[in-house]
C-alpha cells in the first residue's frame, strides 16, 4: 500500500533532522565561520533551486558555498537532508502549496491547503527553518474583495499554528501580465491589504522584483512604502527573467540599497534563468551586483 503524503513528509523530515544533528553540524559550523572577503555581509543572499535544475542539489550546494553564501530558496522536505549535509539554509521552503493557480482565494481548495500547511508547518519548524511560501491562486473571474475575504477565511485556519511554531507564511507577488496571467496577488497594494486583514506577524509578502517591475514598476518607492509587509525578496532581469546585469532595465545596486535602508535582515534570493555559457559565473556576478 502506498504511503500517505503525511508519511512521506515525515520520512523526509526525519532524514533532514538526522543530518542536522549529526554529520551536518561540522559542515554548518565551517560554513558559518568561513571568511570570504568578496561578500560584505549586509545582504543575506540565496538562490532559487528551480533556476539551476541542470545541477544536482549537491552540485548547487557546492557552488553556493564556493561563491560564499549559504542558502537555497524553494526547497521542500525531500531536499532538506542534502542542504543540511552541506550546511545550507532552506531560506524559503515549499511543498504545501497545490500549485500557482489553485490557491487560498478559492474556497474549494481550503480543505486541501489547510491539511497540507498543517502538516508541513511543524516540519519546517522542527528542521530549523522559518519561511514557507503560499500563493493566492488565479482569479477565474473573481473580484479583489471576494479574493481577499476568501484568503483571510482560509489562512486564518493555519496562522495560529504558524505563530506557535515560529513559521512565517509568505504569499508571493507574481505578475499577471506575462508569466502568470489571471494570478490574483499581482499588485503590492492587494497583498498589503491581505496582510493587514490577517493581522499576524507571521504572514508577509514575498516581493518578487522581477514580477512587480512588470506589473506595476516603481520598485524602490514600493519597497520604501511597504517594506514592513515584505518578508522576502526575489530578483530577475526585466524583460526575460535572465541575468540581472547591464543588459536589462533594472539597476539592482540601487534596489539593494533601498532594501538595506529599511533594516531588512532576511533573504534576497536570485531567481533569474541564466543564459550565459558559464552559468555559475552568472550567479557569482549576480551575487556581486547585489552585495552592496
């Protein structure tokens, strides 16, 4: 008989915790004490796993450590043992969401989402992580107010547990113009209103700079005005979601200075799709650009 989703997640988590409490500790300690003059230490850097799928997770961990940072975004329970073996943080956990289109704004998905998040939140906490991603879902003709009400109704069912376990649920802002047409949480103001209505310190927004430049622009002013509601940042070159270098329209050093000026202490994760011949060099350059 097949294992239930609960059993599978527990198995993964047990493996992760085993690494965390055994051979991973010397590696984590080494990574934490490693001196790397190339990085200033003002920005906590990360990279999204899916953009470097051509590498094994072991290889990506080694690349990350070689560049001089120690976090990987969008990693789920099955990835945690490998990350912990290398002393790498899971800076934004995933695995409880259904997908990007079926989310908290639609009541028919609440039962599944509540079950998934109720199972995964304690595992995130037990593994020593803090951030867990979520998504609004698509509109499918729904107006903003109905979407807000539905999201509040559903998310309130898990926020008590998140607060108790010290896990921050973070809804990602995605553009609805190019990549995720019909996605509801595509404007900062809508997301901020959701955070206000939930009224929990453990619910924030993942402000994706690439996506929000496409849908609303005015990135630095938005960060200055709404930074208390943002718990995480993603990067990406506009247009195309490729390297964040001089070939795209955003000037990331100024954006990073704006983020740093708000007192932000969590992670900024690179989420661009590398196109150069040396894709690790692209990541190294992106980290350098953002390391203000």
